[in-house]
C-alpha cells in the first residue's frame, strides 16, 4: 500500500509541483517587472474571469455548442472518409480517377474553405459542423487508404483459400487490420475538428467558444480570453481522451507495450 | 485392393514460370508429375527455391499453372476450393481475434451453423491440445501453440485435403518433434489426405506414406520414395532399420545436389 502511494507520488508529483511553481511565477513575477495586468493577467484574475463567464451563463452553453460542432463534424468527416477509402481501394478505376484530385485537395489548406461554407450554409451550427467534417476528412481518408492496402499477403491468401467474398475479406481481415492506421488518422482529425469549429465561429456565428472569444477580444477583456483558452484546452483534452479511449479499446492487439503477457 | 485407383490429387506435367520485374522469366517448376492417393500422407522435401511452396499454392488454387494440369478428384483446378485446408509456415492468426474466433474463421466464411461450429471449434482445440486457451489472444501463445491453432483452423470446415507448407519450420527442435507426433495423432483421428512440405528428412520419414524429393533450378520431382513403416508411428520409429536406411538414402540425394552445385 505504502509503495503504491509512493509510486503515485513519483509519477504525478513532479508535474503537479511544476504546475504550481509555474502558476506562482506567472502570478507574481510579471508584477515585479511592471508588466501590465491588463495585457498579461495573472492566474488569479483569469480564474475570476472564468467564474464571471460561468456566472453569466456563458460558459456551459458555449462549451457544449463547440463540443457538439467538433464532435459531429469529426464523426461525419471520419465516417465519410472511411467509406471513401473503402470505395477507392475497391476499384482500380475509381482509385485512378479520384486519387489525383484527393491528393490535390489534401494540399489545399482546408480552413481557406471556411468563409465560403459560411456564406453557403449560413452562420448556424451546420456550417461549423461542415467545416469540422471537411478538415477531419483528409487525415482519416489518407490513413484508411494506406490501412486498407497494407495487409499481409498470407492473410488475404487465407481468405482466398476459403473462397471468401470480397466483402468477407474486408469485414474479417482488411478492416480490423487497418484500425491502427485509421486511429492514427482519427487522433489527428479530432484535434483538427476543434480548429475547424473555431475557425467557423470566428467567421460568423452567434454562439460557441470561438464567438465568445471574439466578443471578449472586442471588449479587450484579455483576462476573459485567457479564461476561454483554458476552457478550449479542456475541450481538446476531453475529445482527445475520447478517441484515445476508443483507440485502446479497439486496437489493444497492436499496442507495442501490450498489457497482457503470454507464456513466452 | 483393386488395380490402381484414380488419385485424389493428380499433378501432370505442371510447369510454372514467374515473370520477374525486369521482364525475364524464371522457371520455378518444370514438368512436375505427382499423384496423391486419397487418405495418403505425402511429404515433399527439397532445398529451398525448388518450387515446393509454388506447387502447394497451385494445388490450393492460389496460383495458376503455366502448363500441364492439376486435377482434384478428376476436376481441373480453376481456383481455390473449400475442401482444402491450408497451413502456412507462419501461423497467420488474426491478432484481434481470440484463439476460438480464429479457429472459427472458416465457419464464418462458409456460413456454417454457428452452434455446431462452436462445438466443433472447441473439439478441435482439444484435439490440438489448446483446450483452456479458447479465449486467449494469439500474442499470448507460444510459437508452437499458435501453429496448433492454425492447424485447428485448417481442420475447421472439415476439408478432405490438408496442405501444409513447412508448418513447423519456425519451431525449435523439441517442439517440432512433439508437434510431429501430434500431427500424426490428428491425422489418424481424421484420415485426411495430407501434402506437407518440409526441409527435414526425419520429419518426412516419420510422417509420410510417400516422400517426393524435389531438386532445384528448375524444380522437378527427382525421386518418389515409399515409406513402408508400420503405423502408428512414434518417437521410436526413428530407430527403425527401414527408417535409418531411407534417411541415409534421402541424405545422399541432397549431398549429391550439393556436390553438383560446387
Ligand atoms: N510470386 C513470385 N514471383 C516471382 N518469383 C517467385 C514467386 N514465388 C516464388 N518465386 C520463385 O520461384 C522459385 C520457387 O519458389 P518457392 O516455391 O517458394 O520455393 P520453395 O518453397 O521450394 O523454397 C524461387 O526461385 C522463387 O524466387
Ligand atoms: Mg517455401
């Protein structure tokens, strides 16, 4: 029991201690050098702003709006990407036709499409979902295509020897085999989806953390902006943890540091 | 016994050429003829590169012939058939499936009844000595255990023919010996027609009714040797005088090949 506490301390002690030291430095050192509290607000005033925003009922709703936009966009973009990768790797003709355009689009910075999409779809939540979906689409697509094409030849031989249909080959071997690749894409896409939602909100929105950030910026409430940034970091961690959870849950067999250990 | 029955697997004048990337042709197998009777255990031995795997893949319908014919039960092979079970040199298990689910793959592909398949899968795991490991994942098994799971999987859909390509090649000598005896036991319990490729003369003699000795560049059947040693065989079979004599004979072929290669 004692050793467990010691192990916990050893693992979590340094970062927690480091964090406290950093907050203390941030709190007191700028004041010594006469840095304006308005331009670089200390943690205490950021915490105050956070409470104020929460108290005015702005925090939870805007958090949930941006979370929903990012999560829905991520889901739609990823599912579409996996479906596209399936189609593309299924037929050589389709692959040859589409690949140059997909590679070309991949090179385009997707956020550049955001103003256009807001004009087309409007300033509601739908345009943010669409932007988040488009920005999530490509990393998943590219990884899924690689994943679907990277299968040990003998595994396919095994399926062929059983006269498996192409759908059976996909369902039993190709798709599960591609999951480590797909999750590599999903890990990137989930972070990008928040960027997508935020950029959409910057361009035109009446809700969401991005919108709140712009309003605070307009009022020169820098402490409030820092408060929103804290919440955004939290949002990022929540979404990343979600994907991470699914990753560990479904790709347990490909982890190099496998938790289970065999007889040899 | 009547006169010669039609062989189950009839390989006649089979050739196989591979086209290399530079456009030249590589002759992997030339004018190979071989007949395997039903319920026979045939081993193919020969140095690497003499087309043993290629021949097995052609029998399995995974590779086309460049010339000649292969017939199974009088029907020319056009592609893979479901009455064949395959065991590769590596176990080729799906790491995201438990051992049981791996063994069930053929049943899933052939859409066999699920309840009876489950029962059969458990019976097969018992047969190969893996009862109690049904819910483990492949990475929890040793090399020998993985290969046993692969054998159970190959038997799942009860194929008449079992094709095995150096199934024990990656195992250590002790495990290999145990697996040989176990394979004999499994084969006797199921009476299937088996074609097994091996590097090992001892393994071939211990297991088979007949040994086909292949020679390389291009591959062909150099010699066919019957193994008239009574069954059931055991570890003691190795000291049988017939075994020793045949082992020496087989070894002399390989040594002759080596000398010719110098
Ligand atoms: N798919 C392939 N493409 C080109 N050459 C091949 C292919 N498969 C096998 N070969 C060649 O055919 C020859 C026989 O190979 P193989 O059947 O694997 O021999 P063995 O199993 O007896 O070691 C080798 O020279 C090998 O390089
Ligand atoms: Mg081989």
